[in-house]
């Protein structure tokens, strides 16, 4: 982080201003190892390897830290040669490709595949994740002058309230212990008139019956992430010849593979060794999270309305459900 990044941060406990308490290692304006202190309550937060840390690494999202460390670049467009992340980011947000002068908050960054896309707009992007995936994100995006990577908790975010022009949260809400609470924590971050876009897995009556992962997750989510990742790779390797044959079945092959617990992105144009790499990643992603809580469109619409957002839109989308809304402008705004 840079000293100027303090303008975006606040104490997650009392919302007080943070100051630089001490610096152990720096490179010009960049603080590599330092200590931040709350001017109000005296809280102390370390900056470790360039990343301000407001939570411990060992938490309920540890499996995500492992998967995004192992697959730090797997889903990046600059690695795949495809435009899957770019297409999803701009189609899901519906934001323009130039956002210079705006401040964007990303909640749940993973390895930073969408951080890269948000930063391409020239907005200043504050990108937060709860897990050690911030290390992968920082390695890929931390050197950008318009990116700040932060490790923090969605329920106690270390940011100034009413500070951001835009906020997006992709692929995270369903993996929190309280989806409603996590969603409710997002709108207060927005300026009046600010825009929010989130997605979440979609819940329906037959989904749990047809999705095999829900039968095995009660067991797999209890396995240590490192061991489960090794087992996942062995499973994908063993199933690979069969899954490739099934994947060629028109119309339904890819969905059958997902039910056989082999994530298959052949439908998205992923091929060859990269297809298998994505299978390792997303099969593990299916089986490892401690929480997996899909929601209904009606529930998401109710929650966004209760949060005071206007122009609410909720419907089917990339990750199941896409939802967006705006923080209403102040009554005295011109």
C-alpha cells in the first residue's frame, strides 16, 4: 500500500481514522511492512508484504486462500487468451469502460481476475478478500498505481463509509456464514447515487437434488484444504478420459460432467490443458467451502429493498442470480 491509500481506509472497529504508526520496510511511497494505528480507539493493524491486514489468515475462507494460491492466474484473460473475465465483468456490471476519477470497491476478489478488469477502466480500485488469496491478487495487480489490495472482513469492513462510487461483489456472498448480513454491509460503503452489483448462487426446488456436490459436501468440507485439493486432483485425473467422452455429447455433456464432480468449462471455449486446470480449480471450489448458501430471486429483491437501494434489478445471471441497485441521492442533492 501507499501512504495516500489511507484516504480510503478506516478502523473496522470504530470507523476512526488510521495513521501510520511505524514502518519496517518501504520502497519510496510503498509500505511493504508497517503498522497502522487507529487514531480513535488505538487499534493496531499490520501491513504485511504490501497488504494492509485486518483479519488473521486462518479463517473460514482458508480453502479459498489455498485454491487461489495454487491457481493464481488460471482464470485471468491475460493467461487464457480468452475474454471470459472481461465479458463477464462488463456484461454483469453494465458499467462503461472508462471510469477515470471514480473509486470502485471490490468485495471478495479471489486471485484478482476481476480486479484486473476493474483497473482497466482507470478507476481507483480497492480490492478486498477475506482469505490469503490477497497474496495472489497483489502479485498480479498490486503494482498498479490505481489498485489497493486489502485483507478484510465483509462484516467489519476497514473502509470509510459513503466513500465509493461503485461496488461489485462476485462469487462470494453464498460462501459467507450470513448472506443477508454480508449483503447488508455493502450499501453503506456507497456514496449517495453510488451503484452496487452482486451475484449469488440461485436456489430452486430441484437444484439440491440434481447437484451432486450437495450430497458429498457434508464430508468434503470437513477435510483439510491441502488434503482435499490432492484428492480432487486424483479424482479429476481418474475421471478425465470418461469426462472428455461425455463432454462431446451435444447439449448435455458438460452438465453431466458437473454432476460427476468434474467441473467442465468446455461450453465456454476452454480447451486442452487449460480445461483440465480449470477442472482442478472449480471441482475443488465446489467441494471445499465451509458455506454454500444459494438464494432465491425473491429473497435477493427483498434484501436489496430493505437495504434502502433504489432502481433494484434482480434476475438470472452468470453465477445464478445477478442483482444491482443504487444508493439513493441525498434529499438536498442538486
